[in-house]
C-alpha cells in the first residue's frame, strides 16, 4: 500500500469513527483534501497524531486523559461540531511494584485487577503447578479461545485455590503480554495473581 493511500484511508477511518456529524463537518472540505498535495495531506494527519501522542500516556482518569478530552473538544469546536463532555466517577488501580523474583532474576508483570493484592512485602514460597501444595501456583493462559481456557477455567480455578499467590503465564504466538479481563473488578477475590509473558521466563 502506498503511503498516501494509507494516510487517506486512515483519515477517512478516523472521520467515520467520530460519527455522522463529524463526517458532515469534514464534507465541506472534502474537495480541498482531495486536491491537497501528498505532502500537505501527510503533514495534516501527522500533526494531529503528533499532538495526540505528545499529550503523554493516555490512561483513563488521569490528567493526560482530561487534557486529551479537552483537546478533542477543541478540535470539534474548530470544525463546528456540537459536542459535550460528560464527567463520571470510577475506581482505578495504580500498580506499584509487580514482579516475580526467581533466584537473582526479576520478571516484571501486571497484576490481575480483580484479584487481591499483596502487601508491600510481597509473598515468597515454593513455585508449583496450580492446585499443588506449593505456596505459589503456576498456570498458563492462551489468547486462543481465551473465553474458555482463561476466564472460564484457569482464572476461576486460581481464585478458588489455596495458594498464597498465582503466576499466570500468558502464552501467545507472538512475544508480548496477553492480559486477561477483570470482570470482577468491583468484587476482587482469590489470591494475588501476576500475569507474565511467556518470553519473560
């Protein structure tokens, strides 16, 4: 795919994602966009992406999130699109230290947000398969048919286990951490669970 085709397609996709009224606002300048030089069009898209990226880490309910919402509202106003900002309250987890240490090796991970958490001292003990008598259980989840293997089977079993903590290895066809959902966020249960990518071990 040529660079110009990609950027034009991306611009159109962004317009459709915002909704009908945004599309109408863009329609008046459609001829200008179609006649714009490749470099002008690329610069227009690049400037929007750079402005968004420069705002920082876009995590819900952070100051950056607020700045981003106000920035988007300003962009909509500039296009003549009627909009409104609707504030709401929520609970958010901000993980501090989340890792497993095996001998001298430290493996960073992400906790399950709907399980319990450790104290600042963490948990130590023997590592063994989920359901064993080891203090720390070990299980593997997979992005393939995740609703069955992880959320329906493995995670509920981990919640009901007698382990002091559980490490979930997130297997995947590509390197990276495949995080499971946290459907019980408002009612956390079971031992602390740490999610680690398979390539980390």
